[in-house]
C-alpha cells in the first residue's frame, strides 16, 4: 500500500517511514471567528449558544514522516491530521512547520487554534477542543517534543501572538570577553593597609643637604625626677656602670706598682686593703 504525504497529498517513496506520535479518538472541531485581539483566542466565543460553531467530531493524529534525501540524509516533516473517525478519510491537515501553527487559547487548557492548509496552499484556522484534559496535555507535550527535535523554536514565527519574546537564537548574542592572564601578566592584591605599609617601608628617604644632615642629633634622654626637701624636682645624672673584675685587677696591679717600697710610710695595709691570699678582689 502506497503512503500519501499529508502535506502535499502526493504518494511517498517506497523507502519513506511514517510513525504516529499522538492520537485522540474524539476532538471537537469549531469554526472560529477572526482574531480581534493581539492577545490571542478565547474559547468562550466558540462554545456560546450551545456549541453553535461546532462543525463535527474528528479523530486527531500527529504523523511524522521521514523521506530519504539524495545525499543520504532524511527530510523529516510533521503533520496534524483531522480525519473522519468512522472511515479515516482526511478532513484537514495542518503542517507543523512553526510553533505558531497551534496556539492554546487564553481561557482554557483544552482548546487550541490550529492553522490547517488545503489544496493550493489555502489556509484556515479551526478550533480544536479535547474532551479530556489529560489528552490536551499530552497533545501539547508531543508538539513541544517535535519543536525540540526539529528546532522549530528557532524559526521566525516561533513567538506566536501572545506577546512571547523571540527565540533565544534570534537575540543578539552577547560578546564574550577573555579575562585570562596573558603571558607575563600578573595580579597585585592589596589586603587592608598592608600594601600601603609595605610601600612606606620600601620608600627611600628623601635626600637632604649637608647642613641639615650635619646638624641632626638625637634628643637627650629623659630625666628622672627626684624630689628634694623643698618639693622641687632635679635631674639625676646617669651613673657609670660598675667596673668589671678584670678592670679591678688591672687597677690594683697598677696601684701596687706605684706604691713605695716596703717599710715606707704608706703601705697597702694603711689604706685598709687586705692583700692576703683571700683578698677582697682576686
């Protein structure tokens, strides 16, 4: 049996493949009024007056067709078919080439506006209503997967009439900046005041003239106040350090050499020094 291309009505090549992505046994088809608002369609106008705009009840199928190309690749098309549920005769076909071909209404999750295409490329917009909310959800999920696989959201008509923004691929790409360090480049990080202190320590002193350097002197040491009997304070001069043992021995040896011979009037004993074996200074 030869398969028919739903989009063109022509027979398909023998090696083409068709598969059913979604099927709903009973959906209601409506003749809807022209769109009067840029916001979108409203199903309340279709079902008014006891569904006066309903045309008939159809079977809905989503068919994917893969046609081999001469270069070895495949041409994949997706169509939404509205058929007579009793004999399968095609009533209308909607080629799903852009996401704008199917639009969900503003006031219900079970109704959609579908753009169908007839002979000669003529187009019409029909209303489709599902009896079961879960079937409407599966219908939307199937179309979403078709858009992802076929990248239909990148087309110009992907934004639809609901004020949606264009696809991300149509937006101006942001320029990427390279923040990597080039060869020889370094980064200096100053933490708190450490960098300033290091700069102050490494800073060379400012040269001055000879007169100012020659007159440079340290301040005098602080004076230690001492209260006298009258309550006034006077400065106490620094005392020299005590002599070391070596200095004492040297001084004693020099004194001994300068003393007169033994028997004279001035002797070491007369001065109060004991020069015996256990002398005061050894």
